[in-house]
């Protein structure tokens, strides 16, 4: 019996590698979006000083090889024979230095959460609006520029490699491609290059004026190519696969459920939270970002808001208050309305949009017990997301629904309260790794017959107490922001 178009599409299989802030993952999908295999390995970070967040480059490389081998081992022989290609998505703003000759890391991975060079960046007196026009970003120590300059100024191995002509500096995606692929390319995709504060959105290349100003030589940086370029071959013990997609984790997450829809707001809540919607241009004076989500024949953009302290804030609370299982404790104590009059001003990892403060002293407003403070931390994530949803609603036509993903979204309470707060239905597809599934969609050629996952829908309820707390929280946050002026 001949195969239908849909069955021929589904027959091909794709390996999606996803390197995130807390783990490396490998998943295999068929061409219709059905997950066939998965593997996950935790990758810890280290925080040697306040504001410093690092990962071990060798551990990350090894973890990706481990999960790729484990995922392929789960496949049946016929499925393995149908593997066509693979893709890699990474933390967008994480950065590493390496030796172009042998791929040896010359620095730790400086996580996107790392703000060690915030004071240096603040002293540069950058024209924030010009930077926004050029790069789509506002000057912030989470992005690559200040991390690059810190490595050049403080790490002897980096300085020696620069003098000897063997230095490479770039986003994590470029380093991993260099280490994992047989041809050792020095290439990077636009989505992660654009998180360096050095990428010219209008040209799709490094911004030479900025390179000159900050003493960064172009030859130290990987060459920028399309997201779907031919990057080289990933050699595994069982077989070799061409890497034909390199991108950022939040960029591929936009495609997890098929083609992004202009009427939707996409919210992915993991270590950080990211809210975005399709739009080519930003309104004047916007404090949101213009982000590359894919660059093939032409660039595809989204307007994005960011929250640094999402899952990271919950982890911070657990570590500092002796709560071993934050998710279970939150599930137990977040069933009813908060009884205590306590709020949390959440500056974990600094404030993202629309404030762009690399450092902000987190604090509780009001007194309460541990359980109620934990609920206040969770509520603060909702409130930070809602500030960005308010701004995203002002772009183009009104949004019709929120499509949510990420680990924190597993909480029914979180999804319901977000719907109550924003006044929109919140749709939560069946749990999936959004970055990996989106990568598979792109690898498969963006098929129109992409399997739709079962969804749970949360419709808005009248919740005046929540809205009152949100108003109070905003007032306290605004007062705290003014304290620094």
C-alpha cells in the first residue's frame, strides 16, 4: 500500500538536542511531531560570588553526547534507520571562550544569569536607544558584550590565546557546535548571536562600530550563518547525523506547537520566563525586545519580554529557606487564597523587561511564615509576567489567548491565576519539552500536519483579590525602583 503524504512525512525522524540552564536533553520526534525517545542529564551550575553563575564546559559537552547516545539507544532499528538530521538549541545569552585549534575551553560557561560585569557595563554610558535600534536589546549584563570584555580583561588563558591568534569567543551554541561536530566549525546562528549586544539586526552580521569601540576583533567571533545552515556532522557511536539547525532555546520554543500564530502570546516559564508574540517591528519607545526566532531565507522576528527570576526564584527560596521540594510545597499551600498580607519584590537575577536592571535587591513586603512567603514568590513570577503581557497587548491586534509551556506551567494554580490576571484564556498543551519539539518542527520542514497536542484550557475568573495584590505589588515595585534614582 503506498504511503500517504502525511505518513511519508511522519516516517522520517529527527534528533533534537536542547542544552538548558539546568539540564541537557535529547529527544527524537517523527516528522508529524510524535515523540519517540527522550533522555535528560542534569548539569549543575556554580555560583562562586554574588552575580556569578557558571557551568563547566566539559561537563556540558559530555552531557550532550550522553543524552544523544541514550535517546538513540531507545529507538527501534527501523526508527534509527529513518533518522534524517539533528538540531541543537541552547541558552541564548550564555557565553564561552575556546581555543580554535583544539576546541579546549579557555573560560567557564558564563551563564545568561551571570551579571559579574554589570558595573563595567554601566560605566560605558551607552546610548540605550541606539543600542535598541541596532540590536533589538537594551544594554544589560545578562547579554554577551560585558561577558566578552570581562573574559578579555581578566582571564590569562584568554589573553594568551588572543596574542597567539587562536582565540574564539562566542555564544554557547557556537562552542558546542565546534566541539561536537567532526569538522570543528566556527559558526553561529543569528538567534544566539543576537543576544550578544553586538549583532546588527538590519544586516544580520556583527556590528563593526561596536566591535571597534570595545576592542573586540571580528576574527575572535564565529561567522554568522543561517539558522538552518549545513553546520557539519555529529558523530555518535551508532551513526552520524548532519546538524542542520542551530538556534536559541526560546527561539525554537516558539515553534513547538507548529507555526506561531499572531493572535497568540507565547509564555515559556522555566529558569526564566519569556513572553513573546509575532511582530516585525516594535512600537516607538517600547521597553521590550525585538528577537530573532528563526533566520532562513529571511529573518522571522518576535517581540519579547523577559523575566529573570522564574524557576530561579523558586530555587533560590528553597535553598535559602530549607524547602527541599519547592514544587510539592507550593502545590500544598497554594490551593486557597493567600491569607497573609505579604508580597515579594522579585529581583532574582536582576530585573528584565521593562526595567533592565542587572541588580535589584529582592525583598518581602509584610511578615508571614515560610509557606506563605513561598506563595508570594510564586505570585511575583505571575506579576512580572503580567507586566510584560500588558505591554505585548499593545502591539498590533489584541491577543486572543496565551499558550504556555515550561516546567513552572505544570502548576494548575499558576495557569489559572495567570488567566485570571491577564483576562485571557490560557492554553497548556500536553507536557512537552518546547525547545526540542520546536527544533524538530523546523528540522522537519515546518510541516502543516504537525500533531496537535491535547490541551488543558484555563478560562479567566473574576478574582478581585488577586488584582488588588497586583496593584499593590506594582506600587511597591515602583517605589523600590525610584529609591535608586
